[in-house]
C-alpha cells in the first residue's frame, strides 16, 4: 500500500487506479420511489464483481434557526428501526423540483414554519457503499409560524431545542440519525464562526 499526503491526494486529480467500470445493470426491484439495481463492474485490476445499490431521488434537510437561538426538530417513528427518532426536518425531492423549493416546501409542510432567509450549506451522502442518496443541507432563519400540512399517513411531533441540548443528545446516543448528526456538525461550526454561510432572501 502506498501512503500519500492529503495535499498529494487533492492535487493529483487522477483516480483511474481506483475507478470501477459498469459492464451491465439489472433492475432487481422497482418500488414506489426507490429502485434496487445489481451491476456487474470491471475492477481496476481487470477482475469482475457485482455491486447492489439503492437508487434514490435525493432529499433535503433543514437546520431551521429560531430567533431565540433554538433549532426546530422533529420526533418521528421510523419503521425500519421500529423506533421514534429525533431529526432535523427533511424530505425527498419531487421530480423536477429544485433543492431550495423542496427545502421550503418540506419545512412548511412538516413544521408550519416559513423562513425569510436561506443558505445552502453542503451535501451529505448517507450510505455511499449501497445508495445513490444525497441530502442537500440548508439553513433557514427569520422564521414565522403558519399552518402545518403533513402528508397523508405522516405523523410527527415538532419541538425546539438549544444547540447545546442537541449536542448532548448527539453525544449520549439519543440522536443517531446520520443526517441530523451531520447537521449538528454544520451547526456547531457555523455558530463558532469556523464555517461561513452565504445567506439570501427567500424567493417570492
């Protein structure tokens, strides 16, 4: 194994020695919004292997900041884990929908809040070994509370917490949701000034 520095990795730009080439692809399952595929790939050393993965349309997560410094959170039952999870508001992209439009829609539908300003923080890939899912991370501030409009069959509690409370829950295992842990990382660094955001007014 060859060890190189971080600077060398960033500067090289040549990943051909790591890349896998798709030879064929089969659909295993076509669900309501998820697909499962099995691909045969050619490895860098010429051998063949299979890759099974979930095709996901993408999603957004919103770190919504109240004027008193608290953040908007949800408690929602997640069937695969048979448990209620603490999470930031989030939702999947509809076909043809922009990331910001999705963030605004999901925040309003799930929590009732609308935001005066928005900032795109980054992107999270939730399960890089077996899913194409990405989650765009948005911050929202200047919140006003309106009417919650949950989807049919959607049940959740909306509440707020201080960043310190959320950090404690992340540390003691009360929060294990990957996107919300990543959201806490962003929130901590934004509040400390280590990471900056480019805020802009919400579209009409």
